[in-house]
C-alpha cells in the first residue's frame, strides 16, 4: 500500500484536481439534469396544488407518481438492448440520453399546461408522465456516467453526480416557486424544462463512452427474453453474489430508519419550524455537500473497500447523536452537531457506496444492473420504516429507538467486513478492468516511490 509522501506537491490543489477532469465534470452536468424532474413532482407540485385549492387527500395521492422511480429496473433492459433508429447514429448511450431528455422536457411541458383546478386527472397523468420520463432519464444517465468514468474516477464521479443532483433539484424547485409569482405556474414550469440541457451538453461534449459495449441484437422472442434475464443471470453467476445482494439490501436499514423519523423527534422536542429549517435544512445541506467532497477524497486515498467500511461505521455511529439529542432535550447546539455529523456521514456513504454499486455493474448490462442495485439499496429500509418505525418509537422511546437503529447497522458492517476478508468484494466486481486498473497503479507506485503527484491506493 502506498501513501502520499511529504515531499510531493499536495494540499487543496491536489485534492481538487480530480474533480476538474472532463468525466467528473460531465457527471456534475448529468446530475443537474437528473435531479430536476424529481423536484417537478415533489414539493413544487404540492405547493401548486395547494394554492389551486386542491384538497389534502388528493394532494398526498400525487406522491404515488414517485413509485415509478422504484420500478425503473423493469424497463431498464430496453435501454441496454434496444438500438434507436436515426438517433442511433449518435451512439447507443448518447441516442438514449437525447431521447429521454426530450421525453422529460415534453412531460414537464404537459405538466405546465395542465390546470389542476380545471382538470385534476390530466394533472395527475402529467405527473406520472414526468415520473416515467424522469426515471428513464435516470437509468440512461447512470449508465452513461458509469461507462464514461474510468474505474479510478468512480468515487469522484459519484460525488460530482450527487453534487449535481442536489443543485438540479434545489435550483429547479426554487426557480419554479420564485418565477410562479411573476409569470405564473405554466411559464415557470416551461422555463424549468431547460434543465435537461446540461446532460445533453455533457453527452455531446464527452461523446459515446469508450467503455460501452454494443448489445448483441435480439432477433427472436427467445433471444429478447434472454436479453431481459441475462443481467440477472450474469450477476448471480458471480462468486458470492447472494451475499453481495444481502449487503445491498441490509446496509441502509439503520440509516433510513433514523433519517425518516428525525422530524418526529424534533417536533416532540419542541423545535420550531424556523429552527428546523435553519439546522436540518440549512446546516444539513451544507454538511451533506462537505461529506460528498470528503467521500470522493477517501475513495481516492483509501480505495473502494476501506472507504466503504469507514462510511458504514460512520453512518451507524451517527445515529447515536440523535439518541444523545433525545436524552438531553431541546438544544440548538446539540441539534446542529447531530445534523452535521449525520449529513457528513451520509454524504461520504452516498459517494463511496454508489461507487461500489457502480463497480458491481457489468458493462454489458450497466443500465439494468445499476437500476436493480439502486432500487434494492433503499427498498428494505423504506418498508421497515413505513411498517414498524412508529410503533417502535411508541414502545421503546426515542433514545432506545436510535440505539436500535445503530444496532440495525451492524449486520451490514459485519457482512461487509467478512466479504473483505474472504475476497468476495474482488470476485463480485462486475469488470476485471476495475481491479486491473487499481492493481496496476499499486504496482507502479511500488516501483516508483519517488514519482510526483498524489497516489491512489489499491482498492483491495
């Protein structure tokens, strides 16, 4: 293993340099476009419906539009296998990105012209269209990002993508609310359709990914069925694949339980809306961005396995800060500390775990496998939260509940540690070039210890 020597130029410039390379900058642009459709059918649509006098029951029903994001893996094989006519000249990934971007812009325009007070059904249909188009856009963007980034850039690229997602979702949501007062909801939504452009610019700038593999044409029904099954068959043919899937399913349970119940704790401790906005939203947002940056640095310096393990421990321990807040009571200082700790840990985890999920994808099935893995990573935690969290809080109280969320993080930590020791992390990586690239860098570092520039540690 190598580490940067004290004699090399380093500092902030060395840490920032990987973020300024073309592929990570492209990931930032892709993330901006990926984040905005979610905002269009989220809080902004809720505000629009409320201001149009729609009843609360109908407004909350619109949250069903988000369900399509959880089932996007059902049509992800089409993105991997189907070559588009005419647009296909741009390349497989770029043609799908341009098409899905156009679909998102069209769906947002449909939502813009739909008048909730006059045609609530049309507005609901438009919201679902934005969800379907946005989820497809996500599938294409994730595949393009993974195939454009080199293995050594997965950590930094994942961080830049998350920066972009936050920028896109927050900017689009704020722009709609601000412009709606001046030019109306329809014009504001139409204006926001332009948020698809950063992703289009990125794909035209970076070109068709060099690591993309053109799919084999499916010329019969049997071949088409095999094309859908092949991504699953390939994944589960790897040594230890079921244990990897178990880790993906388990690792976020504790973190999800803690995050989705935090507002209940803050309300019961008597924090005002202004305090929640300042600390949970304001401080939390900044801390999360800091965590994303730290995550990219840790991935580069520590490698895949050690950075993931560190992030799992931090995310688990951060839940204890909420237990401490619950024990102490109303305290702005403790709230700020707990929020910052948890969001930095989540930012780090978001980067390195997403990088790991990206590395698990075989480049022949990038879109399908990442869609499946990303859906699996959140589904168990959300189901447990929705079915048992409230009753657990009532039975145990907040202190014991948050201690329990830390305990719930232990299975994922222990399983990942065992996978590291047994070599399953290496054997489950989707592409041999991911391992070869890091092994080559480590070997070169051992031969040339005097070389200048920051070293990238072996991921093993």
